[in-house]
């Protein structure tokens, strides 16, 4: 489920609370003009839970697959997926720049069948390079060797897009930056949505591995987990990122819901990429192991 990535980088020069900067947030670098225009793509947040969800029968994976099937029917087919996973934590923001990113099995103690999983979607090195180059001075670094697709990415993208034929970039999370800066980083992605880029955040609205209860039914949850999940639900509907980013104001409730808040940051990125008034459809409601909210949402 969650382990902090051991992948660390030097602190970025001239680190910024956003990726493109305020003046560039609604613009695209010239190199990205090659991406065909599309109707505005939706924004997705998936509560991913255990990596075992990708191989075991469960209530969640079929719903992820049903969402993926809507692309090319109810939504445009993506030109590119930009995934923000809770499992790539770095100093500064980084983006994968490989042509063929590897599948990372960033967990332990699971059956071999899970380690055998692969998601061979291509990367998009030219797009990654253009994004990095547009973010001077060095606000978005390009990783061409070390990362790939961790299980926060491939465990949800594989059910959604099983053919693995849509290019994928993974964006890291600068865990050292305040939550509000992650919201601002998401807002910088808005212009990409009109070029067929599907923004997918992968984390959990509630995520406390210390309190997991094996065998808990999907409707069972600790009181504190259910209360925090209910607090977040209407804010997600309204894409009220400002209030969500101030989640630590919930005090002990927030500390129980997120002993570390890595799994909430992808939600802030996703909410930041949503325009005011966009309709939200929440799905995959319920809990895994009593302390992990599987709440997911598509806006647009």
C-alpha cells in the first residue's frame, strides 16, 4: 500500500510553489502544440488502496475498468496520461522522461503473481522534455534513468487502459512543500487538458496503514476514517481545493486519517486541475481494511 520512496534528489534551484509559474499556467510550451487539440479532458482521482487490487477479486477494480471504457465513448480518447502517484516522493518536482518506463514493484511481502505484473505503456520523452524545458529555472526536473511506473500508477492504469497503448508520464510529489503548493502545481496542468492529456491522481482520501484490519468488509470503517471521508466528500464535489489543502486544520482527525499525507497530495493535484463549476461524479465508495478510503472521482 504505502511505503515512502527511497528515491531522493537534491533540492531544486529556485524552487517554485507551482510548475509553470503564474504567468504560464494557462499557456503551453511551443513544443506541446504538436499534441492534437481535443475537447477538454476530464480529471480523475483514484483511491488505489492495496496493490493486490489489481489481481484479486474486489469491488474496486471493475469500477476502474468501467471508467476506462468510457474514454473514446463518453470522453475523448487520451493522447497522453499524466499520472501523479502517492508513491514517488522527491525533493522538487520530477517527471519521467524515458521512452519505455519500467514497471516498479515498490512493495514487499506480496505473492509472486503481483511481482510478475507489468505495464508496458510507452513514455513520452519529447513531451516530458518540453514540460521540463518550459519550467525554468529548473522547476521541473527530467528523470531519464531511475524511476518508471510505481504501483500507484500501474495498478490503476492497467485496469483502466489494459492495452497499455496510451503514452504515460508520471509526475513526482515534492513532499517537502506545503499542501497548498501541490494544489497550485495541479492548477498549472489545466492547459494540458485541452491537448488530450488525462490527469490522473492516485492516492487515498483516508490512508492509515497502522490501523488496517485484515478482512474488514468494504462498508466497515473506523469512526474517524468515516468522519474524515465524509468531510472531504462535498469538498471534492465542489473541487474546493483551498479547504482540502487546509486539511491539517482538522487536528487529531486529520492526523488519524493521514499519519503521513503522501496519499492526499495526488488529490490536491487533481483538484487543482479542475475548473470552477465542473461536475463531479464520485464512485468506488467504501473502505479497504477499515482505514483506507477507496473514494474515487471523475470531474468534467
